[in-house]
């Protein structure tokens, strides 16, 4: 496996950093600092290099340092023998600009996959407890990190959706009769169905692999008595098991999904005209987790939910390694303090493979750093300073 | 300089037939008797006409819509020169309409809308192919373009 890592990072007016330059360790980096010192912001900036978006804020404007008009991120990324520069610039009210090796890139899909990153954070619990849109945004974002084709279709789908919703809103306002509505909707319906079918199948392909790995990881964490299952709940075609051990029939193809989506849209026509927006489609789908057949969100204990969230993330690292034949950069945001010994040992197993890791903590005592060799940094007042002497 | 700019602005108008920007009405292309009047190439903007003309490969007529469908921007069929297009098709001389709007979501919607509108009139509606730029490097093509090019692949027939 080739090593991909962030060698240098420069942040200008990004979150709490007016101006930061860092030369990172290709192995382990431990960032120690008080709460709200800016540790998470740094991890987020590294994640941005991989996904071209923040894991927390869907809107770039929220990433700008207070009182400034834009931010800029530049990084040197080492990929085996090759080194690339990646630049992201954003000014409020404009489209973000991306450059790779100095060359402007029109599409995000052209640069994703250059480097991948997985972030572990206390927020991960919201993947289990949160609303469907949190899971959707997460899974879509991560699939997009390894599959540029997915990203292209995703952007296309949501663009069509916005246009189509605008048509529906107008039709509702004008109380249009269904025949007129059809003429105006058809050009968008056809595209929505096409892109939507592709999107669902790409999601399912990724989630079947990822789901199986999640199930196996959960078993490692919690023992064989508890079986975690994942299912894709589609507003278009019902529930699809992602972790079934006996795949009974051939899974539906893109064409099957497109046909099902088209039928479902026709059935939903009246409801859509009433409500003025698109009520079915991959933008309404969800991933459901069950433990021994019971809904994890509703009935799982806090500990079970935490284990499942951790299993999803550990499995994500394995899945990305399989998909990209490379290791993603690991970003661990103050997670060690929350985990019990067996869970943190399982997590630590991921670290000793020479993968670049950036780990944050408020107290070094939380980190079993006898096991972990790396560079220690102290984070305070918008600065990140290497700590030469280790205790 | 300023005066010539003002003059240019006053002289330039939309051709009453095809909607292209011109300083004479009808425009040079619509007035050219030698051009094939059985084919109309539908475009979003006047600048697209310039691009098409540079190829010297197309000898039919044009129709400039003045944009593409985009409900978000308040552009519906009524905002485009679609009525004028239908008017031009009434005499039955046009046999093929080539829709060459941009391959964006909006350009595609416009093409689909026109296809549904024109097919019942017995006119052949075609869409330009999408794919790799000529002389381009596969390496440098973005993924979306590659996907499209793959979708539009064709069988290579050889004489056996």
C-alpha cells in the first residue's frame, strides 16, 4: 500500500486560524490543547483536503475566520514518489476555487480521491441517533470521496432536484391542472429518474461492502451475541438488506431502479403538487441499523449506539483501503477519552500500519502514548507549536 | 471610440427570424439563400452560433432561444424564443431540428422539452453527441465527460 499523507499545511483565515503553517509528521501527530483551542478546526481543514467540504458545516461561509471575507487552504500532499499541491479558496458569495498543482479545477470530482480522510469524533453518535439527513450527508460524502462518478451524479441529481422543486412550487401556487403540470415536469422528471437510479445503485454497491465490514467490526467490539444489521430504506423501492448473509435474488439494476422511480413519481404526482416539492427519491432515503432485529436508534443502549458508530468508522477505513488500495489519513478528534479499553485497543490497531494520523486530546494521560510513536504538538491561541521534549 | 461603441450598440439587434445578434435584419445567415433551410440548429445563446460557424461544417439555419430552461432563475418556456421556433416550422419545410444546447442539467431539460413539443409535429429532433474533446488527452478529461463519452460509445465496424 502506497502511503499518502499531508506533508505541509497552510491555513489563511480558516476558522480559528488567521495564519497557520504546519509541517506534519507522516506518521502520528498528537495535538494537545484545552477545549476550544482550535484542535477540531485543524482536523476539519485536513478533512477538507479530501472531501472539499467540512464534515460539520455544509456551508463554506461558516468556515471563514471571524470578521474576514474568505479563507484559503493550501497543502502539499505526498503520494508515494509524487508530490501534489492542493489549494482551496473561498470568498463569501462566490463559488469556491480549487487548484491542483497550480491548475484551476472546474469540478470538485477532479480532485477528490487524491487524498482520503476519515474523521472519528464524539459527534459520530449522531450517525445513529440523528435525523436521516445526517446519515445521508455522511454516507454520500464518504462515497463521493472514493468515487468521483458518484460525486458527479450526486451534484447533478441535486441540481435537477432544485430546479424541479422550483417548478412544483410554482405549479402549486398557480393551482395547475395535472395535464399542464406534466408538460412542465417531464424534462426534469426524466433527468431526475436517470440520475436517481444511478445514485441509488452506487450507494448500494458501496454500502453493501461497507455494511458487511461494519457488521464484522461490531461483532469484534461487542461479542457474537449481538448481530448488527444495516438496511437501505428507499422511498422509491422499499427496504434493501445490506448485510444479509444469503443474497436471495439478483439485486435490482440501474434500469430497474429508474423504472421503479418513474412509477413512484407518477403515483406521487398529486401529493407533490399539493406540497410543492419532490417527496420521493434518493434525497429521501435512509440507512437503518438494527441490533438483533430491533431498531438501534429507538431501542439501543448508549453503549450499543456508541459501538455501532465506532464500527461504522473503523469499517470505513477498511472499506476505503479496499476501494482505493491506499490508507486514508486518520483524524481522531478527542475520541480516546470516551472509549473503554477494548474499544480504544481496536481503534489503535488501525494506527500501527504506518498511516498518517492526527489525534487530538485535552490531556496526554488519555492517550496510551507508550504504544504510539509520533510528533507532539501544543495547540493554543490559534497557534500549533511542536513540543520537543516528551515526558 | 465612445461614439462608435454607442453606434454599435444601437445598430446591433436580434434577428427577427433566428434571434441571433446582428446589425442587419434578417441576419446574414437567415438571408443566405444558399444555406439549407430544411435543417435548424437550436442554440442557447448567440455566442454558440459563432462557435458553430467556426466549424464550417454546418450549412443549415440557426435558432437562438436566448437562454435555456431554468425555473430557479425564472426562465420557463415562455421566456425563451420557442413560439418563434414553432412559427418557423409551420410551413413544413424543416425536416430536422438539431438541439445543441449545453450539456448541463438546464440545457438537457430544454432539449427534452423541445423533443416532446416537436416530435408530434413529425419533425426529426436530434441531440448533439457529448464526449471527449478532439485532440484532448484522456488523462485530462474530467470524470463527467468520460462517463458521457463512455455512454455514447459506438461499435467500430470494419470491413472483413
